[in-house]
C-alpha cells in the first residue's frame, strides 16, 4: 500500500512508464530526479534544441520571403558587391588614347564615377562633391598616392574634347595648394560595347530619355584586382569614409552598404505606404544571440564540472 501511495503522489502515469521501460521499480528514483531537477547537461541540450528549431524557422521564413531579384531600370544593384570587374576593359583618355582600367588604377584601388559630360542634372553636383572632398582633405587622402579616380562617360557620343573640357573645368575648381596629379583623376570615354560591359558588371543601370539620361550616382570603389568593394552614394564624401573604403579595397575586402542593414531591419508596407520596423526579425536575432551565449556559458560550466569530478576521483 505504501508503494502505491508513492506512485499516486508522484504522478502515477510518468513513473509507471519508467517502471515498464526499465522493468524494475528501483528506477523510480531516477525518474523523480529526471523530472524534478534537470542537470546542466539536460538544460544545455534543451537550449540547443530550441536554438535549432528557431534557426530552422527563420531559415524557412527567409526562403519563403526571398524574391527573384531583377535589375532596376534606373539605380544601383549592390548585389554586385564582392564580384569581379574585368580590369582589361579599354577606354579612351582625354587625348583619345586607349587605356585599360588596370592601367588607370596603376596597382591601386580605383574609384569609378560614372557620368556623362553634358549632363544638366546630377552629374555636376556629383563631380563637385569629389572636388569638395579633395579641397577639404589632407595631403595623405588625395588621389595619387593610395588610390586613383576615373570619371567615365556612359554616353558613347562623348569624345576626347568633352573629356578634356570636363577635366579642365574640375581641376580649375581645386584648391591650388592641393597638388593632385592629372594621372590620378582621369576623364574617360568609350565605345557602347565596353560601356555596357562596365555598367552591367558594376550594377549601374540607366535609361536614355530623349537627349539626356536618367541615371543614379555613386562612387564605386574597385580593388586593385578588380573586386567591387563598396558603393559610396550621396553628394558629400567624408575623408574618413573615403579612407576606410580605400583601406578595405586595398586589402581586397568588400562590405555591404548601410542600405542592406536597413533593408534587413525594415520591411516594405504591402499597401505601399513606406517601410516599417520589423520588430520580430530583429528580436529573433537578439534571442538567437542570447541563446548562443547561454549555451556557450553552460557548456563551459559543464566542462568545468566534469573536470572537477575527474580531479576528485
């Protein structure tokens, strides 16, 4: 009668299951200990299970939301980051001579500014931003020593005269104290075939609109070996940003732009009213990180406990 009372007191179904599995009532103590006081090893296993389930759910959700990305009609496709540009593409310099991108880079990182020389909209402010950057930078950050710049027209009708005029106009804007070698900031033109190869390789998409073009603007940083390292958008370039971009490119590194981070944290409103903060996604990442840290700490504690027991024996 006493044995039956203990069974009823400690959940008869679970304990009886243990007795049936092991064939002896002495395993009742093991069942009680397992149900009441889980060990550190058991806790770590549970955390690992939860971590695996969460990873699976997030992976499935990511795959379900993944869309086939098509290039924009006008814009920058920064999925080209980390891909390689053919540095043997040839263009014409300000005197009409053929030069390759590798020759223009001269073993240094190369910043590409894709423009067209009779542009009446964003090209002028964009090139002025490069001039302003040089005028406000110390000598060590000027092009020539650590990197070069190439403004390349994507209008195949531009020729050497347009390149010379644009080069003179912008070099005249430079502070006379800034000694920028002409070979460090080139103004190039090219054939439609090579222009198309270049713009497609770097993810620069534009459309012709009458006599003009609708197009984006960005400094595209290329490593000496041709890896697309970074896109620098905007009409203002800080010396620190340029220094970091050049340093990464010289080491062959490439980094996602802030846009990718923003796109991860924000989701487009299906109604088309803008973007909203994806709270669940961000919190999910934080939870996964917390679980990973917890599992790591538990594993360390378990190993220490095992070593302590071994030392006692």
